[in-house]
């Protein structure tokens, strides 16, 4: 066994308790009320980087929340790994659905995590996974096994669209130069069947607002004679999918890269049980685009979903009105070669076109992001494959994920580097949901696999 892997094993208890300290700070990027906690979290990560043995660690200001940057240059002639992660987390609400305080981590056993899992907001997404790199680095540093130079770029705005990161990257190209970007912010199929994420979906986010009469109206005096924005918006939204589960926005599928039957056949070999999927979500029947499997629907096919809707009176009892407005937040997940700006444009055009004359429609565009696919023949992928094979005792399979990390495509464009998505979470870890957790075993396997990635990446690059 590598000595750094042994070191990690011996120090695992401390590695867990240190992660707890980070998880205790509510670094919620979406809500400005938590601004101070963002700064505290950044500072704590800086401290941990310094303790782990980097040459320098800095808190670098941006137009938004700061980026924690750290580096250890062992030898300029060695390859450089740029580690990306994020210290911001999603809001914890609905807080009443958590079994314990989301910012006071506890360890509990679950069916899929018989050795225990850390329950806390950010445990998996992404503080726990980001911190695996700090601890793996510490292990390599302490045992003299650093095979590559390492740069850390830990941002605080991923959950709100990474809006400051592009400028940050453009202004620091020299600082961030390297050979590969390594990210642990995704998942794997299971501990028994490891996988490497080879694709991410892109994103188009919009908000729509339908306005009818200039004020809420008495639904008795006016009902039946004035279009109700809530009724109208529901109908418009319902029409965005046809009976085959396909999105009706004109041109939406024009640039979708259709996979060959061979590629689809390969995908279908990954283990998946529709029954357990349904059971875990307590749904009696799955849904989606006709002629595609659940795995395909959540990875290689684009989607359109309402994330939130509001209109009229939602308090206690009844209030007989026709609301003046109705709104919805909608996101579309995109696949290669869809372009987020183009899709937002097509959506806007379509949504305005289907609006009846009785209402007015506004569409506001939010952040977007490009889809990503990574090749499986690069030194980075091969190093990840070898490293996982060694720690898990099984060769990982490539899997395209349905989630999005929009900056990955930007990194490639601005820094000329591919990203390797070396994630250790499970889909069932409830990221973004109440009771988010991260398996202790997953955490440990991550910390043990990362040093091997460094080792094999150095070998494959020389
Ligand atoms: N880490 C997730 C993305 C992810 C999770 C990808 C699991 C693949 C598997 C990331 O923090 C995230 O939540 N991204 C957002 C997009 C962002 C623009 C808010 C998402 O996918 O909704
Ligand atoms: Mn994340
Ligand atoms: Mn997230």
C-alpha cells in the first residue's frame, strides 16, 4: 500500500472531525444574510490548506464571494493538477424535514451506508468531497509522496451559478495554469460498482410571469369574464410537453446529439433497477420521454422542469380572487450540442407565442451553462480509472450524469484543460434535499483514491 494511503487510514478520525468544523458553518451563497459565514468558511479552508502543507494559501476577492487559492509547487517540471471545488452550500430549507440540525453534523447508519454517513448540508455537495482533496494532499505531503504539483481553487458561488468565477479565471490564467482539472463534485453508481462521470448537462434558467388584470379581482364579480393568470400559466406550462414527454419548444431538439445504438447499448449495461428507483422515491410509475430509459432520460436527453410556481392566495382558508399575476421558475437541462443562450432564446420566443391575447407575458433569463462530455482516453481519465480500480478492486465504468457544473466548459475554454470528474457521492445522498449525507466509507475511499490519481497521472504524463 502507498504510505500516503496508510497515513490517511491512520488519521481518518481526525479527518472526519475536521470536516465537521467546516460543515458547522452555514455557508449558504443564495442568501445574503449568510455573508459573514461565507468569509468564515473561506478562512477556515485557508487555515486547513496551510496546515496540510501548501506553499501558500490565499483568500482572493472577486466581485462576489472569495475564492480560496492554495498551491504546492514540488518541482516545476512535474505535471500540475488543479483541484476545483466549492465551499458554498444550498439553503437547508424546508428545515422542518431534517431529522437533525443541518449545520450540526451527526453520523448515522443507513441501508446504503452501513458504516455510517455524515448528515449535514454540504456533507456531500461539496464540502465533504472538496475536503477529501485537502486531506489526500496532507497525506501525500506528510509521507513525501507528492508526485504532482497541486493548485487548489475553491469557490463560494457554485450553487448560485459561479457568476464571478469566469472573470476570476480570465484574470488569473497564469496562476491557474496546469495539466488537468480534478473535481470531486459528482457521484458514482455505488461502492460495489464504481464509475467515473464523463458528462454533465448544461442549463438554461428562466423566470416567467403572466399578468392579467391590473389588480386581484373578486372572483364572483369578475370570474368567467376575465382570464385568470394562474389558470393560463398552468395551461401554458402543461403544453410545454406533449403526450410523448417531449418538449414542444420549436427547435429545442435541433442540436441534440443523438447517440448511436451501440453507445446506447453500452449505457444500458450499467446496473440499474427501475423498481428500486421507484421505491426509493415512493412513486408508483416513472415518467419521461418515450422510447428512452430512465438512465438515458437523466443523462443524454434534455429536460424542462418547473422549479417553483406562485400566484394568488396561499394562506389559511379561502380567498375568492382572480390573481393579477402568476409566475414560475423553469430550468432546462441541456445536452451536447445545445447552446444555453440559444435555448433561452427559443424558449422566450415560444412562450410568448403560446400566450393568449388575454394576458401579458414576461420572460427573465438567468444564468446558464454549457453541457460537457469528457473523453475516456486522456491521461486524466486513465489515471482515474487505474486509481479507482486499485482502491475499489473493480474497474470503474464511464457514466454521463444529469447534473450540471457549468464552469467546467469555461475552464476548458479559458484554461485549455479538461476536467476529470472524480466523484464519490451516491445519487441517494440527498444533495440539495433535507437530510443530505455522505458515507464515511465514501469519504475514506475518496481520500485513498486521490493520491493514486496523482501517482498515475504523473506516470502517464512522463
Ligand atoms: N455538485 C452539483 C452538480 C452535480 C451533482 C453533478 C451530482 C453531477 C452529479 C452542483 O453543486 C450543482 O448542484 N449544480 C447545479 C447547477 C448550478 C448552476 C446551480 C445543478 O446541477 O442544479
Ligand atoms: Mn456541487
Ligand atoms: Mn449543488
